[in-house]
């Protein structure tokens, strides 16, 4: 009996052990691979996971393990390193209802971050834009309590007055973006739109520069919310400029009044000179008074032809246009017996000496 035991070949023992090790390795590899690929339920609020800036793969693995999203953080990291997938991207991720360790790693590699959007509305001022930006909780606020000069400096722009220089549109962003990021994108977009519209402008316009067209566009934007009227209103103002008539538009007066405006315009306000009071000055105001959209810019550069020199708000969001002062005064009596807080201006030959 002892002889038979002694006859067992050492080679066979080694081979048996090797086979056992291989089998165990194969089983372990299969188990690990199956774990990496198997989806499991995500138990996070709104299924949102955040990787902070500066986070490491090891740190994220520990956090995922703590939140119950992966069972073996070291194996997850080892696999990522083995596959050269260690560079994850910081940000906010919208996870599916079920995710596997591999799908999580893939998400963090591609950087498909959760997107938000914010709309900057036409006809608003830069102050309004910043207020809108600061209301969004996902945007970082860097321009709090800063005046226009400081904002221009923070943005690094080579402009004197920022009004009108930011294109109203809907912008997408991700968590961690700042108010500056959105404004810089809006500024770049405005430059692109204005440049394209300027090179395609109509002939014979009374503008020396694209900036003057931007000023006019801001006035047109404030005058009407009716898209079909914009070119007609632009035509009235262009003809008034060409005839050296005052623009006499209330939105410029309101802008010049600043915080003194309480919702009403009085005769004394129309007679009080400011750089923006187009009832007392000729020509365009020194800067835009709001952020014009593309249609207002296009209207300023492609005004409607005709003889109209006046218009008055009808009270339904549209205007009545007139070619003569008599016709206009009759329309004023009909449509505007008193100025209201929502009154849109109606150019009229105001007698300032009265």
C-alpha cells in the first residue's frame, strides 16, 4: 500500500495543482467579468451622481462603494487601469435606472454630463440677464454686486459699455459653469450675428458702423413685440434720422432715467435732457438700451420702405402708422388718451418749449 503511494508522480501532482489553479482563475475571471457587466438598481436621488473637480479614480471608486453602486472598488479601479480608462471627467451625471460597473466607467469616460438650459430674453438689459443667470441654482455666481465696468473687466472685453452686446437665446450648460461662461458665449454669438447681418445690410442706411445698427435694433426690440411690425418701425426711425428729426422714443427716455423710472413717463421726463432722451437730442443714443434679437437686428438693417414717420400703440400689442402729423395726432386721440406704464412710444413732434 505504501509502495503505491510512493509511486504517485510529482509531475502529476504539479499538473493537478496547476489545473486546479487554472480552473479557479477561470471561474474567478468569469465571476468578475460577469459582475462588471451585470446591471443593478441605482439608489440615488434623481439618479444623479456628481464627480467633483479634482476627484481621483480611487476616490470615486470608494464613493461608489459607499453609495452601494459597486461591490469591489479595487477590482473596478484595477480593470480601469488595465484598460487604460483611468481618466474620468468631473461633472454631474444622469444615471439610468440600472447601471453596471462597466457602464458607469463608460459614462465617466465619455463625459456625457447632465445638461441644463437657460433662456435670456430679447429686449432685456444686462442687469436683467445677470438676474436671470443668478436665479439658476446650477450656475456658479461670479458677478454678484458688480457694476457694468467691473463686469466688462471680469469678462475681459475691450468695450466701454456692455449693453446690447449679448445675444438673447437659450444656452445649455453643465454644473460648474459660471455666469461669466454664459455671458461670454452670448457675447461671441452677438458678434457673429451682428457681423453677418451687417455685411448683408441694405443700401442707403444712416449708420456709420455696425454698432449704430445695434443701437437702432435695441430700440426696435423695445418698441414692439409683434415680429411683423419690426421692419415697419425700423423704417419710421430710419426716415426720421434721414430727415434729421428726433426719434422721440419712450424706451430711450426710460433707459436714461435709470432707477428714477417708476412705471410712468411724465412731460417733465420728456423735457429733462439725458444722453438717452431722444425727445431732446437728435440722432441715436450713445449705446444700445437693451439686448436685441436677430429679427430686430435684421429689421434695423432691412427697414421697410414707405412714407410713414409716426406710429402709436393701439393697445393690443400692435401700432397704427401714419405719414403725416395730422393723421398721427388723430390716431393718438383715438388710441392713447393717456400714457400707461406699459406704453410703447409713439414718435410725435413734442413742443418742448410748452
